[in-house]
C-alpha cells in the first residue's frame, strides 16, 4: 500500500464509507484492540465471540474473515498471519472516536478510558491482599472532582469480578443515600441500617437468612455483627467492598460514627494479627478531601488507616494516546501534547473536552489555545461558569482563591483550601496551594478582577 493510502484524512473517509453494519463491527473491534494496547492475538473465532456478545448477528460464517481482510486492504488494521499454534495478530492502525462528549463516569466499554499508573497500583495491592493469610487491603483513593475516581472504582469492580472474587459497590451519592433525605444523614442508626442493607443487597447473598440482632447493640456494632454473620462469613471467595462518594457524609451527623466504624473494621477485622483466616473484605474508598481541620487539632479517624493513593493526572503520553483515539492528525505529537499540558496540566476532564473539540471541529493546537483562553472560552465555558457561580456564592472560598491566584501568603481556615482542592480549582505543590492549571489562572483573573 502506498504512503498516500495511509493519509489520516483518507482513512477517516474510509471509515465513513463503511456501511452502518460494518461501522458497528469496526467499532467493537477497535474498542477491543484499544483495550489491549492497539494490538492483540486475534483469531477469527475471537472476533465471532465479540460480535455475538454485542448481538451483532451474521448469517454468512465467512463474512467476519472477509471483513477483516477488507479492513487490512483499506489500511485500517494490519494482520500478521499466524500458524497452527498461534492465531493472527491484529493491529489497529487508525481510529476516530465518534461518540458524545465525555461527561461523568467513563463506561466500561468506552475506548476513551485511559489506564493510569494508579490503576495498576490498586490492582497490585488488591492482588496481594487476596492471597491466603494476608491482611486485607484498605485503599483510600483521593482526587478532586472530574478526575476519574468513580471510573477507576468501576474498573476495579470489573477487575475483581474477572478474578472470580465476590465484590460489592456502594455509592454514598446514589439515590439510596440522597442528601434530599436529610433525616438519613442526621440519624446514625438510620444511616448505618441503610448502609448495612445496601451491602447485603449488592453481594446478592444466597442461602442466608436475615437475623434480628439484639436491639440493645449500638448501631455500629449491629452493622458490623450483621455483615459479619450474614454477608462476609458466608462467602468462600476473596471479597472486595468499594465505597464511592465518601464526601457525601462530610459535615453530616453520621460523619464521625461512620468513619470510626471503618477504622474499627481495619483494626479489628482486616489485620492478620494471630494467623487467623481473614473473613472481612478488602476495602477501597474514594473521596476528594479530608473532613477535619488541622487548626482544630482534629485528625480524621482514617488517619494512618490503610494505604493512601493519589489519583494521578494525565501525562503527555496519555494525551498522545487519547489524540490517536480521537483521530487527530498531530504531525508533531509530543510538541502538541506539551502545549496542551501547559494549558490544562493533565486534568482528565478538561483534556477530553479539548481533544473532542479539536477533533469534531478540525482545529489545530495553536488555534485551539487562542480560542480556549479568550471569550467565550470554548469548549470550557459551561465548566468555568459553574465554578465562577460557586465562588460568587461563597465569599470565603472566593477570597481564599483570590489570594492564591495573587500568590499572597496568608493563613486560611484549613478547610477552605481543602474545599477548593476538592472542587479541583487548586492543588498543593510541596504543601503550598496553587491554581490547578493555566486555563483557570487566565479565566479567573479576568472574571474576578485580579
């Protein structure tokens, strides 16, 4: 095939020229290969399984083979023929994401999810904890909003399921724990009973009966005893419990009781102190900030509990990988990635907004930088306006943020900078607060009168 046939513009046209059915086939093939690093051993039988899993039916058994051959002729994939012992190796040569702009949690089957070092680190800790006789893992994943905590948790859930573990996922920001039901967050007994019931349900316990525990037990002991007797000791598999949205309880009546309950579990149920078999699950929680002020000499009950993990930002390499998925024609990829890093500092949500906008509008990086930093600040305007509204509605947050933008050294209530970090407006560099990225620096200087 000549070099011109590999021109990205021509490859885009070839994808667009596929029939609607063939585009669906190409999409599921591409998503599978992207998750495998763009190349994988891929016998036709594997392709048949993927098509059937996605309910893409065909009557001609030879069509999948012809389809792969046609993609190879058109330069969209490369096929390295195998032998009787080894199947064909398929390499995806070109792809362009054509779905909606990424908002919220990244679905499991979405090719835009970028695996970071945090993913592998969490998997490693969990893998070690599941070995016989090991202390259960307690992982605390901390990151600001819009940086991928929930997307990571659902992948750890999927990882655990694929390992054959018993896994439960609880989201304290879900409708079952909605803050609209303020009474639930004001009454410890009601909250822990709801939490206990949700854990029971997500583990889908078979063959166990619910026992009525003694009413005289405290809510924390009642919750622990119930889960131990009715859930965790009933499973013969390794177990994992994921708790998302911990921030939802901060400032609520139930905060102290629930966090101390988690600490008690860690100290009394998850450590192998006497060579006993651990029946408690490994636990992973996700949150944005600590709930306690250092100025009040109060430490979180989760201080020195388990392993703290900061969710890392995107690197320039991550940006390059995403640019390929979006089908961007970056001749000087590293230089373009560095320009975007300088503007957005690897913020996952902002990076995806930027690459999506460049892809659908066919904008080069230099024009994009100008567009993004001048009114109306496309494609970030809605995101930036939400933050501006929050600052204008909270004078303490606003004044604290203004001082950080100006580089002033001043003493703050410890929770004020922490709340700015939770929102993702600032981050801490060697313990000092700084504006999260250059885009925020430019926008808020213009809109806060700095």
